[in-house]
């Protein structure tokens, strides 16, 4: 059996076994008289769980013994309680709980940059914020097939990135640069990288890739230097990278957050198939409007006649007007939440079985205006929470892990903000929603805007990443509802529920598709 153990742990998962760890696995397999097929499945479960726990490439007997006991207990408890009842199936991850991992280009690995991430962070965090975004995008670009020549290939087919400081004294030559767009002087556009900055001339851009180009966004520009100005012939966003490529590059790094599951992806997929009841996604649910409450009653009544959905994802704003602290809004807001809890409790199957996630909007309490926005205070929600079995009030943005699915939810009027700050207008006649989705994923960031336009807490900029690319990206926006597939990511905007046509989306994890729906107005 030792050859089988080496095949699974070393060849497939790139793990090194110490001699006592190898002996432990051989003994367990022999004592339980496992067949080759069963032993392979069991070893893959162990190796997969070890990798997810980021325990390192060296497998020692002590930690391995604990893992064997934990996996055995976990698999037996799942079989006895039912597949969808385990706590690791549906997990909501607050933005403030996302692992604070930053990429270090010198070691080509992710590290912890600060001893502790804080909202009131040090100046070091501010200085490092955009450098970190640059480093993260650059390592991704250099791994792209257009920038990574293989042995014995034609190296002339591949592009080479140059830095701004290498342009001195080389006027007339063509260069490809990666950097951040900035307006360092009034009315002038510059490109910045770690080495310096240079003024751009974009008046004669001949070829422009799809996407929205804003100040503080990262771009690739192709052109030449004339009189100290870089004349841009082509401009585009950095090439994206699928989640599979990212995971292969960093196999033992948990960038998404949440505790690793004790089960393999195959087992989690089986749970998805067994409970594919869909997720309901709604945005701008104004609980102070009677018409909204009537529409929600129709919604819950419709789902009460079939298997309850996996989850209801409620996204703010939860009031039609901004919350004003110290006014009558405090009592009214709490009563609106209580009324929603009473309404849901009228449908016992839904209130007991479905998960409820609440993501705040700009008009919801509290928050300073910077991102991430904290959860709605418990003072307003504790009555609602007492009526539901599975409810989470979380941050904006937040992350949801369902089985093998990774979901990012963000509430922001993003399209309006980005269009207002565009330094290059998108081509006419194109789908602006597709431009937006491509911009967010190619930038690897939910809000690629200047700090003065949309501030982000410096030490929590990592919580705004879209890297690796998630399976589902929910961009709740006051814009027409849409669904777009890009780089194996399904992106949806449910539109406005209360001020629109009571529209929402149903997302089905197994087929990775969504369905636009709306409640008829009575």
C-alpha cells in the first residue's frame, strides 16, 4: 500500500510524508482491511483536507493522526445527520474575517503584512495599498500564456513588460507597460508603476479592449516615447485568470476565507446535486413600503408549496430613505425588521430550512461611508434573528461558501460611479453591463476607483479583491437587471426589488445558471 500512499500524497497533492506518517497510514489501511478503491478515496480525502488546512507540504505523524480522527468523525457525522445539515456546507464570511494575505513579489508567496488589521490602520497600510494591487496583477499577467515563453518556443511571439524607468533615452522604441492610471496634474493623464510615472497621450488610441478605464485602474499600454510623453497606440485591461489557474499556482493558500471543509470537492458536489433548490437574490428591499411587504408575502407563499430554497440573500437598502441617527428612524427601522421576521415565521418550512443572509446598503445603519461597511447593528435585528433558524447579518461586501461554490456579494451603485470617473469613454453601441463585469474581474477588485471617490479602509483592501475569480459574483446595483458569464464566473445584478417590478434572481448551483423572475403587481 505504500506505493498507493505515495501516489496520492506525493504525486497528486505534492506532499512529503515522514517515515512515521507513512507507517501510520499503512497501519490504518491494514487494520480496516480497505480495498484499493476505498483506500484511494480515503487517502485523497486526507490529502485534500490537509491541503485545505494549509498545514504545509511536510506531513508529520502527530498532526496526521489528529486529522485521521477528525476526518473519520466528520464523515460519520455527515452520514448520520444528513448531507445538508453540516455547518461547513453553507458559510457566510464577513469582510473583516477575510484572511489578510498580501502578495510578496520577492518571495513569490502570500504573507501577513500587518500584525493585526484595524479600521484605524497605520500609514504603512495606505502606502502599500496600491503597490499591493500592482504586485498582485503583475504576477498574474506574467503567468499569462502571452507573457510566459516555454522551452524551445519562438520567444518573439511573446510580449515583454517594461518598467517606466527603463524608457529613459529610448525614444522611438515600442514598449508595453503595466501601471495605474492617475491624474498627477490637472487635465493630464499619467501612468504609474513601482519605478516611476510618465505622462500619457491617448488622443490617437487606435485599439481599445473592452472595459471601463478609470483613474486608479490598472492597464496595459502599448506605444512609444516622444518628447518625454508616452504616445499610446493600444490600451487594455490586464488579462484575467481563471480560478483553476490561480489555485494551481497557490494550492495551499486560502484567499477566500472560511474554515476548510472536511470533505472532498466530489462529496460537496454530491450535496449540491441532492439539494439543488436554488438561491433567491433580492436587492433594494424597502421594508418601510407596504407594497414591498405584500410582494414578499407572495414570494414566500410561492416557495412554501415546494422544497424551500437553499438561501434567501437580502441586499440593502432596506429603507426607501437614508437612515438618520437620533431620529424616529431608529424605532421605525427596528420595527420594519421585526415585521419581516414575523412574515417569514408564517412559513415554517422556509424559516426552519432556508438560510437568510442580509447585506447592508448605503442607507442602512451604521458605517462611516468607507468600505467594507459593517453589518447592521444587533439592536435593529435581534428580534428578527430570534425567529429564524439560520440567519446571518453580515458586511458589505461579503463572501458565501456553499459546498464547492464561492460567492461574492457587493452592494454598490457601481456602474454610475465608474462611468462618472471614466478617463476613456467605452465604445458606443456596446453592452455596458459586460464592460462593467469585465472591468471588475480583470482588475481583480470590486471598486477600482480613487480613494477620494470611494474610500476603502486601508488595511482591509484585501477584502475587496475578486481573486481568485469566484464562481458567482453578485453586483447589486440600481441598474437594469442582468446576468453575464465571464471567465467561468456567473455575474448577476438582481436590479431593484421595491422601486422596480419586484424582480429577483434564482441561482442554481448545479447548472451554474440563473433565472430572472418578478412578482406580478396586484
